[in-house]
C-alpha cells in the first residue's frame, strides 16, 4: 500500500493538485454529515468538544481546508490528502481530493473550470501513471454525497477502486460551499500492487 500511496500522491501532484494533511480527529457532527453515517470510534478523554471522535472519512478535513482558503480570498482550489480513516473495529488507508474553480491548463490565456470530464481525465491519467494499466469508468452510482447523474466509479480489472463526482446541492447549500465542488475518494488497499522499478545495465558500446 505504501508504494501505491507514494506513486498516486506523486501523480496527483504532477497534475497540479496540492497535498494537504490533517489530524485524524473530527467531531461527531462532521462524521455524520459528510461520511455517510459510517460508524466511528469516540475518544474516552477528548481535548475539546470539536474533536471527540476519530474521522470516518477525509471529506470533513478537506472541507475545513476549503473554508480556510476561501476566507483568504482563494477561490480556485485543487487539493488532495492520503491518510487513515477509522471505523469501530478497523482502519483503512484512503486518498481523497477536492476541486473547484479554475484549473491549470497548458494554455494559460484560457484557463478552464473544473467539471466532470476534467475530473475523469485527471483520475484516469493519475491512476494509469500509478498502476501502469487502463482504468474503467462506470456510471451511474448510488452515493448520497453526489449529485444524481454527476458521479462515477473507478474500476481496474472489475475491482472497485473508488468514487468521484459533483457533490450534492443539498450538501453544498447546507454548509455554504461552492455549488460546483468536485470530490473523489480512492481506497488505497484496493489498488493493484504496482510493479517495482527495474534497473537496466548501461550499454558497453559508445553512443552513435
């Protein structure tokens, strides 16, 4: 998992996303609102009321980061995080990201906005770079976090790697988020193990 995590993080960064890291603590309200009601462990002696639980997903931390950046008048956001999320009896390693506003392009004179095709292209390219194999896209999916018809699943050899799409308007309106906010989540344990790099000996003959 660690090699896949490093390669995926490097691929996402190469495509213009900034990596962020957050503490594993969250509030119960964040876990219930953003992580599909998944079970989560509570701390016996929390430091404060806003960090009484371990996070059951990465979306809550990414949204806190988004709110902070918007408070600094930064509207174009493309960030990702890799880290552990927790259930009652186990933990998982997940990669997740948020994108909104303008995105980087080779033609800086006409920067485009993040949309579903650009998110698909980003994830297909990053996962192909990580795994060395093509990625399949499946739609539609059932996930309460996403807008109906504006989400998709990522698969490799019929193995479900993750989900992505446009966050649901009810979620964005309730929490004062941008209307066009795109999110992806990848289960790192589900990524096929990438092949290790091999060293080829240098040629004994001079270059011609």
